[in-house]
C-alpha cells in the first residue's frame, strides 16, 4: 500500500513558501473534433452499411422494368472496454498533510482519465495505416478498399483508395491531390458521393506549414504571385495526440464513421478501509473507438 511518505515527505513539514505540483493547463477536448461521439447502453454496438441501388437501366417500350436489390454492407462491431485507475492514502498521511495537496489527488485522477479518453479515441488515426481496419477488413487508409458491386454504377473499378499514393509531405501540391482523391469517392455500387472535406487534421509539427498553405492568398512556393487554389479551403485542426509528426488527414462533418462510444462516463468512487484507516479512490469508465467506413477520410503517411 502506498503511503506517499517516500515521495511526498515534505508535505508533512511546515514552512514551504511555494508548493508546486503538476498544474499545467490541459488541452481543450480534441476527440469530438474528429470523431462522431455516441452513447451506448449495450455491451457492444454493431454498425452496418447499406449499399443502396445502382444506376437506373434503360427500359424499352413494352419491356419489363429492371429490378434491383439494395446491398447490405459488411458490419463493424464496437466492444466497450473498461478503463480504471485508483490510489490510496494512509490515515496518518491525510492527517499530517500540511498543504491539502492530497485532497486534490482525486482531481488529478480525473485528469488521467481525460488523457486516456484522448489516447483511445485517436487510435484509428494513429494506427489507421496498419492495424485499424474498417468493416471491409482493410486498413482504414488503404489504396485497395473493395467495392461490393460497382458494375451498375458510374465507376467500374473493383477497388477504391483513400490513401495518398505515393505518400507525400504536406504541401500545396499534395493537398490538391488529396482533395481530388477525396471528391472522386464512390459508394459500394460505384455511384458518386457528394461530400467535400472541411478540415485538415495535423500534428503539432505541421501547424505552421498548414498555416502557410491554407492562409496564404498566393502560392507560398511561388515567387510570381500565383494564386493559391487551396486558400481558406479547409480549417486546420491541430491534434496533440497524433503519434506521427508527419501524417496528415482530410476529414468532413458530412460523412464520418470514425466513432467514439461512451458506455459509462468516468465514475469516481471513494471508500475508507476500516482496519487500516486508509482512504481509497477509484475512477472507472467504459469506452470504445473505431471506424466503420473509410469514406469521408483521406490520409497521407510520408
């Protein structure tokens, strides 16, 4: 059992003029800027995609109309995991604490839970080029997402990409390529999707590059006052929990199946141990995060 005396012995002695602990300001909530946040009352949630119909077929005079069936797309299951953290303090330590620091530890515990939420929610982006898969079983960002039945649509390719290929560092040119890739997306039947990105998600290291690209009326790489075709087109959003300093993403509020589920919001509990007099504090929550459909996202991992 932790008594804290080893690390916090000075809290027992009077006379400290300035007492400093971890009081750095926390970043504003980020996960709700890129994830669709939902609440669940079940052990898991299943997402299904309905592919819809193909193009209408030409009907000759007196001929029978062509019938079509909607396609049920593959499913994605969200299983809510439990996250918990606790600490305990002896009665003597509580009694002898001269600065009421220990009384603030439950608040620090809540901060740890908050950082855990951000860390879990961003997993689909951090591992989207490798282990995080969509309902079709392919990596979130891939050049080979299979289409179920594109034969009756406007596009007849068997696969579709939401991965900038070849991967490229963030620039005016690479951003234009990503925008074109994004707006050429089709559904499972090869019909075009009318969505456009409105956000550029970037790590801390790319915030100044993004500002030059998106907030300059003229091409920042040209000395001839050429216009900047992506000027003010997207809102840059810095995500502090992105693990790679070069990856960047296009996203949209219109079509976003990257989902974060709250099964149980953080619940703080406290109890006293009768025999030892120690105070115990615990915080528990149940959450899940994942992505069902890749559409609405384009990523680059240079």
